């Protein structure tokens, strides 16, 4: 995590604005980050990024249309300098809170734990939670949002420091033994809290109008049981809305798992459907098959959008190296990456990735 002074600076940015516009990644980490900020501020507007993990200059039109007094960017790995230039010309400050590989940008207040410690990948949800409780970490009224912070943290395969407190407060949702195991995958796939993560993830699928309606409802939830058990009309609506999505996901997961072989790689691709499940399917496949390199791709518009996962090998530099001579982009975390490659270049990308993995495994054997 960052120093408390950094969180207090972010909180001051929140406190000093009246009409914030918040861009956020449309995965559970980004969404929970937004929920924490919005529920604290109770003002402003959120826009999830459902295209690419990059805030391009085209999004400046939303800033111009809404007319905010401050822009926040949460859990989005890349921002085009052209976007920042355009917003700067509108005389609107930008605050960027992220935990991916740090970038050099102008005209932005940039908060990223990796700037001080490259190995500190504390998820954006945790950073958002620490922000809203930063005035009084022990007794803040905002600790009522602990359950949202727990959902976003576990969704990003992390068990932040506050998870012990969560397990104490919600023992039916997460056991202390799982927290002590320091294995977030157990929380994600072996606890009721993990079920809430999956429900949240499914609500973020589909068309923008449906997603925005679901997010609006989530800003009003008071307890995690609403999502898990449908104890309120709000919760029941969200549970009903994900039934079809969950059926599609389970079918994809079943077909993907069937691709398992003696190969070090487990690769599964599918053609365009209404929603993308590559992140969720790749995560669960890694849990089921931890010794595999997982590649799940969705073909759309002449491109293959992939989620890549590995437990034992740091794949981010291998993914970046595999992009050489390839039309596309990619990156992410040490063990979880995304890539978007033109279909004509997918064989080359995968071949170069295989060679990179083979070389990494040789190096591991040499150093043992």
C-alpha cells in the first residue's frame, strides 16, 4: 500500500470537488473502486471502460459534455497523453489512481504504489478503501464499506490487510483460515465471498445501458447478503439479471476445461458472443489447473482478445516480448495479462510466447 499521506491527498481531491467524473475499468476491481468513491462522495458520474484498457482522446467528449470540476481515473492501465492534453485545455484537473506498470504522463495527479515500490501491486479497490478511511483508519464511519473493499480485493486475487477484519465481521462469507492461508484463490473459488465476486462480475456484462443500471443499483446496496441471498428487491433484481449470463459462462468454462491435455498450455478460443468472459474463465481455469499457462481468447472484429494467466511463471515480460513483429498490444500484471492481437498474427504471438515460457523454465532450473 501507499503511505497514508498519499491516501489523504487523494481524499482531499475528492473532498474539494462537487461534480466529479469517474472513469473506471469495468472489472470488479475497477467497479468496486468506483463504488467506494461514489458512495463516499454521493455526487458525480461514473463511466466504465468496456472497450480497451486505455483512456483514449475520444473519451474527452464525455468530459466536455458532463462539465465536471474534476476527473478521476480508476484502475485503468493506460491514458493517452492526448486525452490529458484535451482535458487540460478545459482547465479540469485529472487524478489517476492505478496499480499497473507506471507510465510517464503530464497534466495528471498520478497515484500508483508501484512508483515507489515496483513489486507493490496493491489493487485499486484497496487503495480506494484506504483513501476514504484515511482520516481515521481505525474508527472511520466509512469502514461500513469494508465488504465492498473485500469483494474488489479478492476479485483481483489479493487478500489486503483488511481481510482479517472482514473475516471477523463476516465469518459466514469468509473464514479466518482462508485469510491465514494467504491464498486469495481459495477466497475467490472456495467461499461465499467468491460467489459475490462472481455475481458482481456477471452484472458487468452486456450492453452499456444494462451495466449502468446495475451499477446504479449497486451504489445503493447496504449489505453483502443482498447480492448473495437476494434479501432485498434490489438484490433479487441483480440476481435475476445474471441468470442467463451465468449459464453462458458455465458452458464456456466447461468447454474450455475440456481442452486440457499434456500440453503446458491450455488454450481456448471462441467466437464473438454478446459478452466477454475471458478474464473470468481464465481465472477459474488457473485455479483448476495451476500448473498450466492459461490462454482464453475471444474472436471479434478480426482480432483475438485474450486473457493470459500463470501461477508459477512471471508472464508479463514474456507477453511483452511475444508482441515483437505482431500487430496488437498487451500487458498487465506479473501473473495475469491481457492482449489483443490481429487474427493473422495470433499464431506468431503464441509461438513466441511458447518460446519465452520454455526459456523462462530453463532459467528457473538453472537457478535452483
